[in-house]
């Protein structure tokens, strides 16, 4: 007969925060997970510590911070879902050290962000933000001065990843020349040209758009010195992370006219929720488009993200597959075989002799291994074992005794 689940699916507790799209709940329900709570707000402080203490899975977006201290309280946590592209809101190393994989959605909102950026630089080239504000005040400026076609202009993309490449493809279809800078060598799509330095990009770009992650390297990378190297009258956009731009430097460049117009979708400090005041010196400028972190804010993107991440969590819970985890060894697994076979998952420090100890422990129990799947990354190892036994609960305590074990559990 087929072995039973180690924990019934209706007992597996899942919390989804920050108004994650209902498609996530639907995807989990299709996989048999019904003990799911959906919350509109982010959690922090004691509320987060209390909630995470007995969860098996947690889903977040960008505002709930899963620090080392928070994760230390997550005694039952099996997996984390970031229902967005970025994962900087999670201490990935701390999660890995606890044997907890983190999954995200690196592709699902790509088109939505690229379309937002495209629409914004087209508006900036035509001076629409300033003229729209003027008309709302009763003014009228019908002149063509300061208004330009996109065709023939040069778009400079900083960060040529999933979104940056899409922005470039759309731009070329509009007749723009595309150049980009990335810290890695990338395959150019279309006629896009990779430049060797930011200075080269600043020297030629009529439009500069940011598509980089939040890291120590990118913190305030666009500062006073960077704006000084850009072309006079440049249009500047940031739909990546708020920490990559020195806002005071951007304001100074706008006041001087160095930057003729800007669009920002992300900010160093953002309101916690709807109804809270947005505070920023950028509010004073009529030639700046301000949007409330809505790059991925389309119904299509949110549905896609909800489904994608939820399915990854369900698959990891169902059979141990960790494919696309950002902090964890990636193992793609077949469905469990029928018969007297149990599947165990063992997460450990990547140490010499670990597999020998695991196999010796199983051999001492006089059990046969039907299949074994191993993958390692840096300091973490992940092995999945299909073992001929109807009593896997006798194996787990033995495997947990092995030095370097981080997590061991029965799947079936």
C-alpha cells in the first residue's frame, strides 16, 4: 500500500501576509492544503514572533522582515515564499542554516514592470507630468519645447536581468537604441549593446533606468557624482529598489535641470500601509512621476506570482523538490514510488564524510535505500532518501544524531 503522510495536509499551517493574491490560496487548495490564513497587512515585532512560532510555511511580499532573530523562533518552519522578485527582506543565510528553503517569483511580474517603465519614459520625453500638473492648476502650455519622440533616443539600462532585458526589447520596437551595464557579462538581446562601465552609459544615455537588486554594492550607487556624469536633460527612472538612489542628490539634479524629469516607483522609506502619509522631497516636483511601488501591481502579475510561488511551496512540501530555491540546494524529484517506501529529507552542513555517516546509520537499521538524491551549495547539503520501510519514524532520531544535521523530517 502507499505510505501515509507524516503530517496530514490539513494540519500544515500556512500564513500568507501582505495581501497576497487569492490565486495562491487556490493553488494551495488544488494541492490539498486548506489550513491557510490570508492577511492583508505585514507583520512585525511580537505579532510576527508569535505567529511564526508554529507555522510550517509563511508567504510574504516586501514589507515583512524575516531576520535571523525572527527565524530563530520558527521552530516548525519548513519553507518561505517571497511573493515577489526580491528576497532581501529575508536573511537567506540564517534560513539556510536552519534548513529552510526560500522561494520567489523571478519572472512573473517582469512584463508588468517593463510596461510601467516604458509608459513612464514616454511620458517624461513628452513633458507630460509637468503639463498635466499645469492644466490641473488652470494653466496652458502648448509649445513643443522640451518634448521629444522616443525614436532615435538612447536608453541606458542599469541591470540587464529579467526586467532589464524586457525593457530593452520593448524599447527597440519603439525605435530606441539600447545600451546597458551589468556587473556580469550578459547575452545581448536584439541590438542592445553592453558597455564596460557606468560612465560610458551615463555619457550616451538620454534615458537612464534602474533594474538592480538591493545590495551593499548598489546602495546609493546613483548619487551626486553619478548625476554629474549624465547628459544634461536626462530622464531618470527607478523601479528597482529605493536604496539604490540618493534621493537628495536626485532632488538637486532636478532643481538644477540636469535631470529634466524622473519617475520613481520605489523609495528609501515607504508607508507601511494604505492611508499612511507618503513623505518625500520628490513631492515638490511637477516633472516627477511618483507611483506607490506598483511595478508588479497588475492583476495579471499578482495572479501569476500567487500561483507560481504557492505551487513551489506545495511541491516542496509534497515531494521535497527544491528547484529554484534561492538559498538552498536545488533537487528535482520524481513522485514517490508505490509500495513499502518512505521518503526522508535530510538537510545538513556540507561536511566531509556526511553521506557515509547517513548511509552507515541506515545500514545499521538493516534498511535498504531504494533511491537517493543529493545536492550541495556552499555550506548546505540536501539529501532525499527513498527507503524500504513502513516505519520511517525509527530512522529520523538516528539521522538527527549525526553531527552537522540541520533538519530531518519524514515526507511520507
